[in-house]
């Protein structure tokens, strides 16, 4: 898919726990730029679609300081204890997404 000469891909997201409650949906489909990373989906695309809860989204998912993302040395944001799974495998925030990827965003699990 191309829009204004920019190649686009489609990915699907699934939300669990507090994130599902926050967004009010179990899953969604996003059309994003080809070459976008997992971090782009989490920092840009999802919050832009859910502007009414974007601040809470950022505070829930990422470590922030005075409203700014804390970043690793490579520039990627620091997740709280959430787990991001792409096509059934644990993913890094710098990983590029591909056409048809299925992304699950899972909360920290308690145990005992």
C-alpha cells in the first residue's frame, strides 16, 4: 500500500489487562509506515489513535520523568514491566515491523 509515495504496511495489535481496559478494545489494526519499529507503534500510532488517554497510555507503558520518555543509550524508550510479543516471539522496541505482524502487549504478571 502506498500513500503519497510512502509505503505502508498493516499490523494488528492485541491488548491485555490494564491496557485493554484503558483503550476499551481487545484488538486493533494499524496502517503504519514501512520500516516503523515496535517503539513507533507504541509511542506514536497507538497514542495518536487514542488521544483521550494518550497521556495515561504513556505513563502506564513507559518509564517517564516529568512527562518525558526515559531512553536507553540507543534512543529507544524504557518500558515498564510490559512484554511485547510479535508473532508469538518476544520483541525489542527497536525491531522493525512487517506486513501482517501481530503484536500483543502484555502487562507484568504476578506470581507467588
